[in-house]
């Protein structure tokens, strides 16, 4: 279908000081796969509309998912602080302190609130990210909220991951072991950390405290992330209305009372749990890591995050600023600052003038922030700020002329101005479809509802139009954000520039209608009522019955609760084989094989401050381990650690066992000259157990 705006000549470049006269050409798509993304976005809008049938948009958290995420995070933070009343942040007492509040106790309730609000935050943030993606709000200047948003998801996930570590139950054990495995796979730590997580005695309590510390501190980083995230939007709605925020808190509290948070068996390093409960919102990587024990899994997971962060460049298209952004015509700007106040993206600043005019300042559009929504064009009575591709004067004249011609020819004198962002992109503007919906109107599209200047409506009414219907995108997270509200405020006379009936021949025949994609027939009905029953220049608030609102509210809360809490109770079977395992973990120094010798003749040739130092680096022999189980012997050699091979050999040897009595002998050989160090005994191998022997230079062999 050809877009109404697709007629006309190509654009040309011009400086903001010259008059941008051109024909309307829809700006090039800002993203690739525009059509596909738009369709899904439309489905979201349709869902919002459906819910809006029974609930006002401000009562639908899914329609304000960014703000709703903050509300859920706030509940998580408050309940987390409260949980410290019961929780002991130490390896020894963490589990027992939580076991003491298990079930329907006050502490258990707070714990469940903390847990479910974190789940809800993840649900909301993913909905938010999905909606932003399909609304194509990642290209151009929106790269910053997008990239910081991806970082925020990563941060929230990591906070959750550390949170599950702190429970010190069996899933926590897996989280810790998996994290150590990951760290060991990275070339960061010289000594493998995983070998500390084979027996309770060795698990470092300091690391547990570091994890606790991170869990407490990282929420502060969310605030820093949000500061970047919201740097380019003005009048941010950080939280939903207080009613909605309270409803979210109450919903979580009720769910937490009804479904206490699960607590698995305590962590025990020697036990390989058969199954445990996993919160899929945060521990899906764990469930995957248990199956695919390869560092490649993490590379894939973090790679996916990096790919998500790169979306603005992968799917976004570069567009010349002039092709879609606003420009200021210096000579027409009289420094009223209205456009600066109205811009939803903080893209306009008032700067010093250089043209010698008597006005103190001049509007200036920051191209790194402007998304080209067109709201500012409606702020300016003197046409000082315009969208070059939809030039105010030219487009207003064109529409006025068309209406005048139609009226002269005896046609309809009712005008409908449709916000192009409703149908998610002007390129897809379906003029015929809108003509079908509004058969008795002259249908024209405008970039966004607030592009319409009150003066334009005055002109239309003065020059023969009987009424002007403005159809706007009413979504809470609409492309033009809160800028959508200005058109009705301006026409109602509560925001500058105000509508002046005296300039419209005394007429107030305008109406702003919120578009609901789920009820297009309503639009036709409202438009007909506007035309036939007389003029109503105020918005018609949708009437909803209080009982239906309560029922719909409860149902929506139920759906969200199930979606948030359901995945947090996944029972995962441990894919590790159930047979017992023998583990020999050791730290042993091999014998020195290269002596620290000083050659006297060579030494004399060196500068005086370097004398007495050995040129040959001391190296250690590999440590050989000979393991005999039920008479079958295997041997392995472990090289000394360190770049110069002068450190200890540090490793573990895992060997599957069959259940029952097993005769084990370990021989540890530190060098060709040294006698083997021996340990020998029988063990009673039990299913799902690790049988661990450690060796340390001081403590020698030890049965754990
Ligand atoms: C802690 C997590 C997050 C919170 C609390 C949050 C919150 C918000 C809020 C309050 C807004 C402003 C909404 C408005 O007033 O119109 C916003 C905007 C935005 N968010 Fe998020 N967000 C989060 C994560 C994300 C993620 C993960 C993405 C995508 C990857 C994302 C993408 C965006 C974008 C692109 C905008 C700008 C919308 C526009 O230009 O109209 N956010 N966010
Ligand atoms: S609204 Fe117009 S006159 Fe006022 S500051 Fe903006 S460009 Fe200048
Ligand atoms: S087009 Fe939109 S984002 Fe750009 S300056 Fe105007 S109001 Fe701000």
C-alpha cells in the first residue's frame, strides 16, 4: 500500500538557517526488518488495547514495563534489606538462618517477597526490552538507552545469581561450583578455584562474604546504569503511579504468602544432589551449564548478550540527520523555549544567538538526541522548528488547499489528522485503511499527534472545515512518549501555544481521539458521533464498570504472578552420573631439577649490582600420581605451576567408582630421586557421593 507521505520529490540538504521547503517524503526506515518488527509491535499495541477495554492503561504494568521494572526492583531492595533481620551472611549459618524461617513465618514471607519481586523484575525487564525492540527503539540516538538496558539486564541477572549463592543450599552449591568452573576456564586466576569446592572444609568463607558484599552493593550500580539509561529522555516516569506501585507490592506480598519460597537440602560438597529447584529467571545458565560443562557455553551466553548490545548497529540503519530530525530556522525563533519544554527526548537546548536579533537565545537541536518525533513542530507558533521532510508550512498549506478544494466541490468538510506513529512508521501508513475507518473524513496523516499546531486547526476551521479529528497513539510507551499529551492540552488551552477560537471563526470543533487497535470500530463510532451529534472538544474518557475493573485487575495480576513465579520453581535433575566418585585433590612441590647456580666467571662480567644472581631459573620436576583402585593402577604426571615452572603442582584427579567397598592406594612421587609418599585404605563407596582425599605439603594425606 502506498504511503500518503511517499509522494513527492527527493530531499535536498540545507542549513538550518535557510527555509526547508520540500515535499513530504517519509523518512527512510531507521531499522532493518522494519515490517516484521512493526507487525509484532502492532500485536503488543493490540494487546494493550484489549486490556484497556477493562482497565485504564495506567493500571496495566505491561504497558509501562520500564517503570514497572523499577517498582518490582524497589520491592526487591526493601524486602532484601528487611531479610537481613533473619539472614546470617556466613558460610556456617546462612542455610540454618533461612531454614529457621521456612514456611509461613514472617521471615519466610519476607524471603518469598524478596525472591518473587526479583522474578517479577526480570519478567518486566524482559517485556520492556522486547517491547522496545519491536517498537524499534534501538537505532539512532536510542543506542544509549538500549546498550545501557542490556547492561542492566546483565546486572540484574548477576545480582540474582549471587543471591542464589547466598542460600547455601544445593542449588547454591551448584551455582558456586559452576561459577568456579567458569572462573577456572578464564585465564585470570593462577590457582584453580574449583578444587576448593570438593569438600566443606576447603570452601573459602571469605569468597562467600565477597559474594554477599557484591549482592548488597550491586543494586547501587543499577542506579548508575539507570542514570545512563534515562539520560536522553525528559520527564521520566521512573515509577508507575503510586496506586500501581502499591498494587505491584501487594500482589507480590500476596503471592509470597500463598506460595512460600522453596528451600532445598543444605549444601554439602561431598554430595551430588539428584535434583534441585532452579529459578529459571536467574538460573537457566546453571541448568545449561550442568549439561554442557564447557566454557563455550558461557562464551555463547555472554556472546548473546554482546550481540543484543550490538543490535543498534546490526539492525539500525544510518540516516542523515536532515532526513528525519528537527531543524531550527534561526530567523523564526523568538526564544520562547516552548519546544525545549515540550521535547520528550531532551534534545533541545537554548543557545546564545549570533544573528544579532534582539531575542536572548535560540533553540538548538542536538542531533545526537533527536529521534525525529515531530512534537516540537507543534510547539512553535512561528514555525521556527520543523521536520524538513514534513515541513510545517508546506504540509499545512497542502492539506488546507485540499480541504478548500474539496469543500468547494461540495465534498466532506470533516478532517481527520492521523498520527503516523500509530501504524508504527509512516512508510507503512495505510491511507486506504484509514479512509475505510473514517469514510466521511478527509484523511491526512501527520508525523505524530502533537505535530499539529493549534494554529493549524484554527486555519482549517476558519477555511471551511466543519470539524477536525485528531487520532493519536495513546500507548503509555508511545514513540513520542509524553509528547502525545500536548496536543490535547494545547487545544484545551492549558498549554502554550493555546488554541484561540477567535482565530477559528469562533469554532471549537476539534476532537482528539485515542487510537485503540483492538477496537477500531470504536474509532469509527466516535468519529461519527463527533460529526453527527455535534462538537465535543474534550476527550472522551473510556467508561469502565468498577466491578469489571476489579475482576480484570485480579485476572491480570494472576496471569503476571503465574508468569513470574511459575518459572522460579523448576525442578531440575542433576545430569551428573549417580555413581560414587573418588577425588584426589593435591598441592605438592616437585623436587628442584635446575639448581640456583652462579657461574663465577660469567658473574664477573656483569655490572656490580647484578652480580650474585643465578642465570638459570630454578625449575621443579612434575609430580607423578599413581592411583590404584581395586588393584588396577593408573599414573598421571602434573607439571609445576608458574611461568618458570617453579611452583607447586596443584590439581585434582576424579575417578568414578562402583558402589561398595573399594581398595584405594595413592602414590605421590615428587621427583625421580624421592621415595613415593603413600596412602592406602579401603572406602565404602556410596551412590551420589564424592570420596575425597586431599594432600597438602604440611598436612600430608587427609581423608575429608
Ligand atoms: C533495570 C532495568 C530497566 C529499567 C528499570 C528501565 C526503565 C526504563 C524507564 C523508566 C524508561 C523511560 C520510560 C518513559 O518514561 O517513557 C526506559 C526507557 C527505555 N528503555 Fe528501559 N529500563 C530497563 C532496562 C531496559 C532494557 C533491558 C532495554 C533494552 C535492551 C531498555 C530499553 C529502553 C529504551 C530503548 C528506552 C527509551 C524509550 C524511548 O526512547 O522512548 N531498557 N527504561
Ligand atoms: S518554540 Fe519556536 S520560537 Fe519557541 S524556542 Fe522553539 S523554535 Fe524558538
Ligand atoms: S523531533 Fe522530537 S526529539 Fe527531535 S527535537 Fe523535536 S521534539 Fe525533540
